[in-house]
C-alpha cells in the first residue's frame, strides 16, 4: 500500500512537529469520546435493568460523572477544531494531547490534561521528579493510571518536595528521552523525561507566515485592482472609439453639402442622420456620395446580421 504523503513535510521542523501532534490530538479525542459514549450507553442500560432503587441511584451518579467527561471532551474537541481552521495563520493554540496511561514515546509532543493530579517527589536545579495521577473515570481500572516522570524546562522556584504541583495547561511539552533515578528502596527506575517546548520559534514562524500571507493577499488585491482598472480603461477606450467611429463627415453626390453626423438608421431607403447640435435630417440613399452609400450598405449588412 502506498504511504500517504506527509502534509507537513515542507514546514520547519518545530512547526511540523507541532502540527502533527495537534492532528494526533484530534484523533485521540475522537477515540476517547467514542469510548465514553459507549460507556454512557452501557450505564444507561444498566440503570434500566437495575432491580433496586439503591442500585439505580448509584448508577445515576456514575452516569452524571461520565456525562460531565463527555461534555468536557466535546468542548476540547470544539476548541481543537476551531484552532485547526487556520493552523498557521493565528496564534498558537494549546494542544490537548493527554499522555494518559503513559503510553508515550520519545518525540511525542503535547500538553497535560486539566484533570490530572500531580505530586512532587523531588526537586532538582533544572527539573523535578513528579508522580502523575490521571484520575480519568475512563481509566480508573487501569494499572497505569499513575506514573513517574521527569519534567524539565520549567521554573522550579517555589516548588517543594511532597507538595502538589499543577502544570500550566498552556505549556507544551515534548518527550525528549528517558532518565534513571534511584528509588528510596535502593533500586533504580527509568522514566520518561518531558521538556517544555520553546514555543517562541513556533510563534515567530507563525507570525512570519501570517505576515507573508498578509503581503500575498495585498499583492493579490493590488493585481486585482490593476486588472479591474485596465478592464475599465479598455472599456472606456472601446466606447470612445466606437462613439468616435459613429461620427463622420457626410456629403451628397453633387458636393452641395457636407456636415458631420452619425447614422441613426435607414427607413425606406432614407438615411437618418443626427447632427452634433441634435438636429435630425433624412436624406435619400441615392443622394449621398458613392463613398457614403458604400458605408451605409456596410452598416446595413452589419446591423441586419442575426445575433
């Protein structure tokens, strides 16, 4: 099977990585939404089948909790889709890429979901070791609902061990590798390292792209204006030429008169001519000079052709 082309291949590396992650976020959100909607349907059926009121009440609480999660997922999905309308023309929107269940790999990029709970294990000079509890109803039975991670690139001032820490949902992190630390039991454990992404380069690119798009739009508008003006000018020149061509000098076969006029029509072999002063004269065709008679005959042929 032929591999689909990468739509982000021509973007700078930082921007392409961000764009791919945001695309993956939307796919993940849709999967989570389908999972929760299935769970809602199952809970609703269990409520209907529950024999005792107490059982129905307990299940109703679970149903409400899951309905709240579905509402949150829908809102996050709407934000994601709104942001994707102009992915490289507006400000960087925060991604919703949960690292739930720690099924991540080096190179993943995203932000932390707002519903997770975090406690600090140890504070270092340039990083912190933290324990995450995702706390998602959809994964409460998962053995991987908690996990340990190193977090780098944040301001550790004011962060202390054995305290709660809430990462900003605006910050974007990338899984940059793994590190091994020594546990209190004397063993070792290797965990993922999340480094805060410098979004200034992404934002600089987006700003430059927006400026480029603005200039291109101005160029298109300027070209359209010039084309419109050229068309209008050509039309005016055509009308002027046509109007000028309608006025000509007329004379009779004897040379007794000569005046400027334009033809209005031919009625019963009489040529109707309109002068500059607005006066109208009718002259029999045979009275005109041979040159004028030939001109009138061509005019009749031209205007008698079906259109």
